[in-house]
């Protein structure tokens, strides 16, 4: 029964994320006068569809791993201009309308995340994000280095720290000599840089993890205003954490094996369901931010890639050759599919090893 509930919740969460994202594209395209063929939730074989009074085909497809808004002339005039007026092709709309259409999906995902975080803060309380040390475990590296309860972490290995999200990620990243320089401010206002070498422990499967012996201090505030502040601050903090993770993948601080795909998300969905509604809502907010950030990256086949082509068009004053743009988009789409397959295989290996 638990597996069925996990699958249903997994499909429900992905459905929400895709709907919110694609609805952004859909509404802005419609308001801009772009002709829309289909609004689809899911990919692959069609499960159910109907034609709306606006002439748009609304459909649900079998694979809940995406969705799309099929618009006339997304890249070039590839449709029958005898049926559809040329001014209803997306490629023929003013650049600012195309820009709004392209970023609307990401905007919706970010907005959903902020709203959910505010709801979480309003109902369950708004925890402080300030990196104040709660407890220092006796006998562990942090305590031996001189870290004390109540200290505020200011920087880690030269990188400024303003939230626990960033601090925790920086402590996970690889360090060339295994020693972390942590700048702290003590209760008396004195700043000090401590050198801490974490304790390396292994689980029964041989997986290594670093232990510093630091526990966070959770100060929870109640009320709507703290919840609104928490929603925006947590959003900014999480997006910064995600961006730092992406940077680390390119610099070698993190391995590609640390990424998770649909299979990994499914396992997290199960754990969140057991933890309660708050965890499920936070997971939706987190995944919505993740989807928005990934889509805005300047990679062809993603929204950010189309924005990049549009910016090039604005700078040069002429459109990029449609065939070249189409080929580049196809190549990067296949590369993204290959990456998803690779990440999913790693997810499966982690589950069964």
C-alpha cells in the first residue's frame, strides 16, 4: 500500500510542477496572441484529451516526466501560413513578448516555491537561517579546534556564509588538504579563524562521510510577517545553494554521481510522505526551485537556451539561422536525455547496493 501511495504522490508532485511551469508559457503565449496547438501534461502516448472552446487541444499523456505547450512557429515558420496568420507565429512576435513567454515557466516555478515556503512558515513556524552553532559535540574535531556553542559562522574556506544552507553545503564540498578554515564570531564579538579537520567515518557499505561535531541552533518565530520574510530568505538561500552545487560539479568539488534523477526523487518522495505534510510541501517547493533554476540555464533545449538565442538576436539585429538553431537544440536535447539516463542508473545502483 505504501508503494502505491508513493507512486501516486510522485506523479501528483511532478504533475503540479509541470502544470505550473507550462501554464506560465501557456498564459503568456495566449495573451501575446500566439497560436497554440496543444497544452500537455506528461509525455509519450496520449491518455486523454479534449478540444477547448479556444481551439487548443488539452491532453494528459502516459509518462509523467514532463509536459509541453506546442505553439506555432516556436523557432521558425514551420506551419501552414495559409491556415495560421503569420503574426500568430511565436517567432514573429516582438522580442519582449517572446522573452516573457520563455521565462514565464521559470517565474511560475519560483513563485510557487516562495508561496509554499511562506505557507510552511505561517503554519509550522519560521526557523532562523542564521548559521549560529547550537551544540558542539564533546571530543569531536570542532570542539578540539575551539568552536563553541553560540558562535556564528562567517566564512568557510574563504567563502562568505550567511545561512546554514550554504554552510552545510560548503562543509560537504571537497577540500584539497582535508582541512577546513572556518571563520567564526564568538559571543563576545571577537572573530577567529579555526582550522578543523573532520573525522571520516564509513558505513557498512563503505560510503564515507565527514563529521565535524556541529549541531545547528533552531530559533523558530511565529506569525505571518516572519513567515513572509522566511519564504523569501529561504528561497534565496536555497537557490544560492543550488547554484553553488552546479559550480562545484564543474570545478570538481562534487561528482556527477551526487546528482539525482526521477528515481532518486521517487525515493525522497517516500521519505517525505512518512515525515508528514510539511516535508511534502517543502519537497515540492525545493523541486520547483530546482526545475526553475535548471530551465533558466543558457543551455539549448531548455528555456534559458532559447533566451540565449533571443539575446544574440537582439545584439546582432538579425535572427539566427533557424536550421542551425534547430540542430543545436536537438543535439543538446539528446545530451540531456543521456545525462538523465546516466543519473537514473546511478540512482538505481544506490538503491540496490
